[in-house]
């Protein structure tokens, strides 16, 4: 199977290694990496949607940045995806980071790369007392980067290791787009939610990696992200005891529920066992739970059929 290369770039201490380490734990069930001291190539197989992804992690120290441009054909001649990480709290080096990014982008253009670029404003910690200041900084940096007018396909994200979804979100979107099936999966989840009046639906694997999701509010995804991992672990434990559990239905108290007693329903069903995938549903109106449950197996079958094609 051909491999898709994703190149991580940024200044030293920007947080590239912590992001990759987090993704490694999520995507490879516990593998770890050592801090980057030079340009290193780390290869890993991701079973998600049958993808094989190679990570190139380019160390950010100044002497290595110089090395990359001295050997630019080696490092920049084939870069379909670039993830550039900026430490949003390191204001002193904003100009250095922007200059590095601009030079990288110019070098990519030399080799006529049609590169998809993700810029991560990292260490955007949600509980930081300076969150409003960080938001303004990220908006200012975004405008300056867009003024480079070198690449059009650039997306921006605020990320933090204290917010799992902030990192998994962009990587999940990227990975499913590489599979060529994201819109089809999204359509299935959207149709299901509309038909059953469900408020959220996610497809995720045993590493709690969200393949795709549909939700009225972002907080619903966070709720499912937490409970789905616990339920999936329970299913796997029961299977160790030779108990086959096809689905689970649970009611929870949820303050945003649209019913008088504030009861919401969470449904989880296995989509595939190899590689293992689950679909999880949140419906805030207890009166629609039966409808949601009735159509859940059909949704699982359609997703399985799509992924097998």
C-alpha cells in the first residue's frame, strides 16, 4: 500500500513532539517517541480506513533549519501535507516562526508541490488566564500568513495537549479526507440524525479516535468522546468473557436535554470488529430514543458497506 507523508515543521519547543507523541498514543496503542534532536523520519501504520501514514518530524533548532534548506530537495521536494506548529505563547519568536514558515512555503513552491498546509497555534490552553490575548494573537498571525499568498489550501487550528479534541479534530478531518470517503460518512451520519431527530453521532475506533462526527453543538461531541471510550472498553471486556454485546443503550441526566425530565439517551453499536469501529448516538429527547435505536443497525450496516468498498 502506498504511504502518505505528513511533514511536521516548526521552531524548537513549539510543541511538535508533544503533538506527535499524543497522536502516537492514540493511533498506535501506546507507542512513544523521543524528543527530536535532528530530522527524523518516523513511520507507523494506521489501520484507520486502511491508511498507511509516514510522519516526517523536522527538528526545529536553528542549525537543523539551516540544514533543511541546504538539502531542500531531500526535505521539501515531496511534501503533500505540511503541519506547521507555532507556540502561540512564544510571542518573542513570532517573527522568527513566520519567517521560517514563509521560507518553507516558498521552497515547497520551487518544487511545484501542491501542498495542503495545516497551521497549528499550539499551547492554546483553554483554561489559560490569557485566553482572550491568545485568541487575538492567533487571529493576527492567521492574517499575516494569508498575506504571504503562496498557498491557498491553508487551514488554521488552535490546539492544546490539555484539550484532546483540539488535536484529534484537525487530524481526524485530515485523515478521513485522505481516505477519499469523508463526505460519504458525513452524509450517512447527517441523514441518520435528521431521520431520527438525534442530536449527535460519531464514528470512532478503539483508540477513541473520532473518524467523523455530526453534532448540533460541539459540546455534544465532547460528551460522546468521554462516554464512548468507557462503553467501548466495557464491550471489549465482556467479549473477553465470551459475552457478545452488539449494542448498548443508556440514559443519562443531561442539563441541556430537550425533555422535561432532562433525560438523554446514548446508543453505541459495533460497526466493524477488524479494524474495530463504533458508532455512538446522542438523543436529548427521550421520546425519540426508540426511533434512534430502530435505525441504528441500518446505519452501522451502511457504514460497514462503505468502508469495505
